[in-house]
C-alpha cells in the first residue's frame, strides 16, 4: 500500500498534504488550550504544532523506508506553511528568512529536548521542557497534564506503522489529561 503513495509526485504531495493537515488538526484540539494550558496565541500554536510534528517525526524516524522520505516531506510542508503564515502576518520579504532561521532553530532545539526526555523516560525533564517551551512558564508542575498527553501520544504512535500514520496519526483526547487551565 505504501508504494502506491510514492509512485507519482502528485500522489506523494497529496499524501503529505493530508498528513500535514491531520497533524495540524491534532495540534489545534481545543483541550490542548482550554484544559492543558497551551496559550492560544501565535506562539502557542507554533509550539503546539511543533510538538505534534516532532512526535510524528520520532515515529517516522524509527520506521523503515520510505518513512524517512515522508518525514522530510512533512518537515518541508510544515516550514512552507510557516513561511506563508509569516507573509500573511505582514512580515516583509527581507524579514522572512531571518524569522524562518529562528523558527527552524527553535523547532530543532525543542526536538532534541523532547527526544532526550522521552528516550530517557524522564517525566520531570519532559514536564520542564514543555512548561518552558510550550506554556512559557518555569514551573514544571504546570505542564504535568501536557507531559502525560505527550507520553500517551508518543506511546500511541510507537504502536503504529507507516500506513496508519498516513491514514490518521493516533493522538489522544487532551481532555483526558490534567486539570482545566
């Protein structure tokens, strides 16, 4: 089934667009903002999208080919969307590359931090990173619910293959975690 997605360029682009849309939808679940405390701001939405993309990339990077190609195409799609969003927000042509460089550095820095915490099963480090990056707070306890959500999402993704991820990445319901923010 996977091979049919990558025979023609149009099929491949459509598949990546659909995956990107599904990840984007997951990052905009109301419970993430209303229950788990993600700020409903441009920055909060970037952080939440980055978090969900990073979780999908973690799984894609553990799968056999062509998962690495899917991962790269997903990253490309996300950053093209971010570029377009900056332009819609009124950032000029000369400012976009500088902002994109900062967003890229932030994205990959967060990926390294979340990966390290998840790989070590270090709940405290994960909560601290999420509190600092996503919630914009220094109290790791504030991100306990979000950390539980991330760990559940990571575990759910770990049980999926490429076909399942392409069909619909399994993200949990954020309302099942934490207290109302």
